[in-house]
């Protein structure tokens, strides 16, 4: 009599286990997977931030929400991605602010040279009411929702011609800029021949000698292997480059209030992790880029600041003189 009883209990337990496993499997499948575009790879400063965002999104939503990262401009160049989010063709993405000045004059602030002294200065400004105002302009004029002011970092020059100790050393160098008139004016003021070029074309242009020079944060310079086609790394620190994490506004508004709060919270948790990783990578790659054969210079920045002062004066009325003044003189 005991044998059938034991068998019944065993089958019942097995059935329960199968039901639990099926439930767990069903729960593991997210209700919504958000595609996220990145210009760089998973180990970049951008990748660290986006992956942390995805991790927190899954945790806070109990697995209902997840992301699918698309690296190295797989969904299009930065301008295309920003426009795609606005039109509802791309879910979300992280991008430099370079293309945004073409939509909103105030975003040209981040193309102006020598506005921010250091990371603390930039973070304090972006996390203030000024950052909130710029994010609101993005909603109104680009139809995108800023989730967090992540960063690319401070930008530095690389070239294949000579080390830079003074702006005069840029004379005759063909320099690639982003598609920004402010950047073109900046590098022309420094003496270079400046030409806008899409990001996806830069490596090949440098490799073929069509361009001699470019500028980016150190993690980007390393991630894209610019050390293979550039001999000199010059620590010019001329521009601080944010890389906001964004979502199409229509998509964001389609989520429930609860899920909107979860998305924003996940982004804010990821923000300091991304910023810290960006700074750590900058220090690490400075050493590694030199070990890989790049000649590193630390020029006196005073002559560079002086050479580009007319650019700030020229563009301040377009950007907004109050905004430029607030950024340069922001207390932190």
C-alpha cells in the first residue's frame, strides 16, 4: 500500500516542479525589449553605461523590460539615430551632442572650446536646472526624452603629422570635425584646415591620408584603434563632450507611469557608474596608447584658449549669451 502512495507524491511533486519551471521561464521573457544604439563597442565608456542601464531596467521591472544594444553604429550614424528616435524608427540610443546643434542652437554650447575646466565642473552644470532646460528643449524640438547626461568625456587631438605644443603646430594639418560649424571655426582659429565628416568615414579617411587629424575622448581613441593610423596624441582637452542616453519621446510616453519611473530610475543609477568608468578608462588608455606607440604631449593650454576666444565671442549670441556665461562661470 505504501508503494502507490510514494509514487503519487513523487508525481505530484514533479508536476509542481514543472509548473514552477514553466512559470519562471515565462517570467524570464521580457514584455518589451528596447533597442539601444551605440556608436562604440560594449567595453567602451558608452557600453558600460548602457549595459548598466539594461541591468537595472531588468532588476527594477522584475524582468519585464530589457534592452538589446546595437554597437558600432549598427543602426546608423549619430544624426540618423537622433532623427530616427524622433520619428519613432529607433527606440533609444546614446550619442554625442555634436549633431544636436543642427536642431537646437543651445546645444552648440558643447561645441564651444574651453567652456568646462574639469569633470566636476561639467557634471555640476549638467545636473543643474540648465541641464534640465536643455533636456526640455530636446523634447520640444527633437521629440526625444533625455534619460541621463552620460558622457564621452574631454576631447583631445590626435594627428599623423606632428606633436602639438602650440596652436601654430596645426598649420596646414587637415583636421576632421563633426558636422558642426562651431567646430569648424574652432579648428580654423587654431590654424588647421577643418572639414566636417561623418563618424563612420573617419578611420578610413585617416588611414588613407585624406585627413591628418581628429579629436575625441581617450576611450574613443582607443576603442576605434586610432593608434593604428595616428602617431601623436595631444592632450588639448579643448571640449567636454556629453553623450546623453535618450529614448524616442513617443515611445517613452507609451509606457505606463510606473514603467516611465523605472526607466528613469535605471538611467539615474547607471549615470554615476558610466561617468566613473569614463574617467577610469581615460587614465588607463592614456598609458596604453603611449605603450602602443603614440607620442603623447601635454601642451600649455593657455595659447589654445586665447586662440579660440573669438570663436566663443562669435557664437555666444547664437547659443545664448546667458547660457554660455552660466556654463563658463558655473560654481561647483
